[in-house]
């Protein structure tokens, strides 16, 4: 007797957090959009999903990407770790694209399972012509249940491209192709509806939950002629990430103040360019060069762009990591 095809479907959990993919206006054509759709609504718009997986649906949050908090994502990670251990084949997170790259990266740090986790969203809401949510959701589910995506940590699926959480960035405010991986490129594509990977990834070391220690970490960006007024407020922080010019440079007046702060809390040097590495000893023009700043005790953020460096530092501090652990974690990114 042939088993029914449905019995053979893999299991996938779809967690809806909100965002444009779940946004609609209060009345057809009236007013601005806000998160109103449930995970069930999203799935109902994509009949093909019934052939891909046995879906479990959860409305975990119903908020814009900008409202998500670190604790929300820690709670998602805890749930994924539990369900992965219990045998769920794959996971899809739908959420606002505003913070999608940060959520994907933070989850990648906290998730321990081998089952694929795929984060997706939409740039056009469900009521717009050419809404991209349904196609993105289908691509995400197909990737989440793909054996090839196992053990790659957290991936991002949008516009038929697959990106690694550690590389992906939102680089356009409205385009349906708003996501790219500067300096790396997509890790794969959906071809005729199936994920195809160009290369594999080594998992990054994970950070232990829970994130119960309070910690405050901010990013400060170097800009032409800035006097660094924000640095005056940095004394109350537990850590700071500097989004520096180019290969790791800041206005000269910042250097002694950053050095002073680095003697008390971790201060991480990254590049505001969004791709490439912070250098270590190429420029030595005095105050504000990378050689000067690293000599003053700043931590080299390597290839991590500022927002991801902030999440790494924040997650480490909130999990109780000491200075040696922080140094070691960033050293792995050079
Ligand atoms: N403002 C939306 C959000 O992040 C943008 C989006 O989802 O594309 O919630």
C-alpha cells in the first residue's frame, strides 16, 4: 500500500513576528498599513505550501520590525533550540525587513540546532501590486525543509536569493531587491523553486542563552569634522561600537576619549563602509588611525559591520562573557 504523499511531508514551524509581510490597511485602500495578518493569513495566500511541508504556525509577535527587542529574539532562539532538539525539520521566521538583518544575525549567534532557520519578509505589503511576501514565504519554506540547508545556521531568503545571516544587509529602503551581502554575495539562489547553494558555511560559535545580564551597547558613527558630542554620553554604556571611516579611522579629537573609554569597557572598532576589514598597522598618521586606536585598547571588529558587531558584543555581555571571551570572539572575525 502506498503511503499518502502528505504523510511524507517534512515538518516546518512558521513563526510570524509582523512587519510589512503581515501588514494591511484598516479598510481596502484606506489609511496606512500596520501589522494585521496572522501566520495563517500568510500561508493561506500561498496554496503551493501545502505540497511542501506540514506547517505549524505561530503568531509570536505582531509588530513592526522597529519594535522588536533583544528579549523577543532571545525568546525565539529558545523556542527554536527546543523544537530543533525535538525534531522539527526546519524553521521560517517572517518579520519586518527594517531589522531583518539584525534578527537573522542575532539568531545565528543564539541558535544551536542543525535544522535550517530561514528569515524572510516583504518589501511590498499584501495589498500592493506585485506583493513579494507570498513568493518570499514559499522560497523560505522550500529552503527550510531542504537537506542542503542543514547545518548552515540562519539564512535569509528574499527575492529568490539566499544570504548568510553573517553577511546580509538591507541596502535599499523600498526596492524588492533590497537585500544583498556586500563583499560576499548571496550564498545561493532559488532555481525553479528549489534552493541551490554556491558554497557552504562553517557555523559560527554560538552564545549560550539566557541573555539575562543587563547591558547597554550603542554604535557611534564617525562623520566629517564631528566633535563627538555623543561620546560625552558614552560613560554610562557597557560597551561601544565605533563605525569608523574606511579601514578604521576617526576624527583626531575622538582618539583620546575612545582610549579612555576602552580602559573601562569594550570599545570595538569597525568600518562604516559595510564591507571589508578594519586594518591593523597600515596607517599610522597619529591620533585616529587604526594603529593608534588599537594601541589605545580598542578591539578590532575585523570584517563585522557595525550593527553586527554591536549584536555580538551585546549578546556576549548579556550572557555574562568576560573580557577574554569578548576578545576571543572578535578575534575570530579578523
Ligand atoms: N517597516 C517595515 C517593518 O520592518 C518594513 C518591512 O517590513 O519591510 O516592519
